[in-house]
C-alpha cells in the first residue's frame, strides 16, 4: 500500500460519450511507436463488449482467498482490432471512402448499440475506463520480473520499462485489461495517470479536457478533496467490478437518471427506469442500491430546499471545484529525495495459498 493515493471519480450521469478524453490521452501519449492500437483511456457503451472485446470475461484479478486468477491475453486482431485508416487522398478523384484494411473489431466498435427493444425499453450508457491504479494491482502481482511498481507518494502504478521483458503476465493478471503490449519495443505499457502533469499540479489530460466535466481528481486522504468527499464522506462513488479484488482507485457515480419505459401502446410507464438495476449491480456491487437512493434523495432535497452539497459537488461549475492537486507536495518530495519508487509488499498476494504457482496463465493465442 502506498503512503498516499491519488484517485479519480467519474460521474456517469454526465458522460456524453464524446471521446474527447480518449483523444486527449491518445494525442498526448499513444499515437505512434507501437502504441497505435492502445487506448489508455477508452469510453465504451454499456451493455456492450467493450475494449478489448469482452474484457470482463478474460480473467485476472484475485479470488476471495487472495489468489491470483488465471487470465488470457487478448488477441490484437480479434479483440483490439488492428488500427486502420481511410483513402482520404483518393476522395477527390471520386472514390468512395473505404478503410485500408478489413476491420472486424476496434475501440468503440459497438457504440450506442446497448440492449433492450426499441422503442419500449432500449437503453445504454457510457463508461470511460483508465487503469484503476489499484491498491492491490493484479498486474503487479502477476509480473515475475518485479517490473511493475506502485509509487509510494501517490499510488500511481507504473511499468519499469528497463526491467520489463515483455512476458505479458501483467496483461493476463489485470482483470480490466488496462495494460497493452507494445510490439515495437517488446514491452508492456499502460496509463501513467499523467504523473508528469500531476507533479506540476495539473490534472491528467483526460480529466482536464473532459467536456462533460465528469471527472474529479485528488488525494483520497485530503479531506477537502472532492474525491474524498464523494468516496468517503458521502459514499456515493463506487469502484468498478470490486469483486475482482484489486481495490481500484477510480470510482464512479452510477447512472441514476434514465428515461422511463414505454408500454405496448407507446405510453410512458410512470416511475419506470430503462437501466435495469441488476446491470448496475453487476458493475458496482450491491452498494449501488444505496447510492441510487442517496442521489435521488438529494435531487428531491434540492427541489424542496434548494440545498444539496452533493449536487453542488457533482455539478462542478469550475475546474477548481473538480481538481485538488498539490504541486508543493511533489516539490517537497523531490527536495527530500524521498518517495522514490517503492515496491510494495502485497499482503493479499502473499497470503494467497497458491500464488507462487502462477505458471497456469495461458499466455498464448487469443480469446474469441
Ligand atoms: S487496473 Fe489493471 S493495470 Fe491498472 S493497476 Fe489495476 S491491475 Fe494494474
Ligand atoms: S470527455 Fe468526458 S464526457 Fe466526453 S466521453 Fe470522456 S469522460 Fe465522457
């Protein structure tokens, strides 16, 4: 466990699926040099297969006893999709726009498909995903080279590229499939939570650029931070798939508001909600019922009294109301030369009965 933990809260009620965050990240970190297919930040439509395809079914993470679970490494063509381009230059000659390969999958491939029957009860919502900078990272536990570490000063999880030999156990071990293999340099790479920005007091690019202002960033132990208030004080932000056992540090306000359903005659079914709560429970666990009740209660309170600190927080009128970072904190660390990368003793990993026998990972092939 790190001394302090940076965290992000994303309010799914406000995400419009515009992918500005994705582009902000891509242009900053991953637009060349073997990273073309990587999306350290992606935004997927739920329900849907996501990116990489069916990532929720590819294993990794820990069981209840703390044992690392078997995982699969997604296949570049079938599960990520090989990046393609279009024949822009030939368009002036009257050619029809066509991709330069025959893609079968890609990021956001199933955008806005969702589930249910149109027009009665079809629904979907967006989930932006980055590495969760987990407190108990499956990637770190799976790495036989000790190439993955969690920074003591802020809990950011990084790959030491000098140590990484490209074995890819980390990809199998991460249940969120948020590590990517760079075939050009034969190393694994991942979201770095924009630590060079954070150290200057700036939020990660995805959060800074977010059009919907859905992202809050700060230290979990800073009682004045928005993330502390949303996660610990008001307890309305929940981690994604906590059941994977990695203790994620990216939290979500679940979607609480959706349009009502229609009956067979096209009439509104009063009090209905298109998003089945069971689906939200799958993502955010049983606590989601309490969170939905709390937020709905706050909306009512606001209507009656005009007051609600939770809603004021979530509306986030100014950037200063969304990010609380501390450039001085990092400067002090740099001065004292403390807070170097520390390889944590991972208690859950150590206590697992079979954690030494991780050779059962299936590292070959892909998942179809
Ligand atoms: S989300 Fe995956 S890559 Fe990120 S820290 Fe957790 S286990 Fe590692
Ligand atoms: S920029 Fe913000 S609103 Fe747009 S997709 Fe990303 S998280 Fe959602």
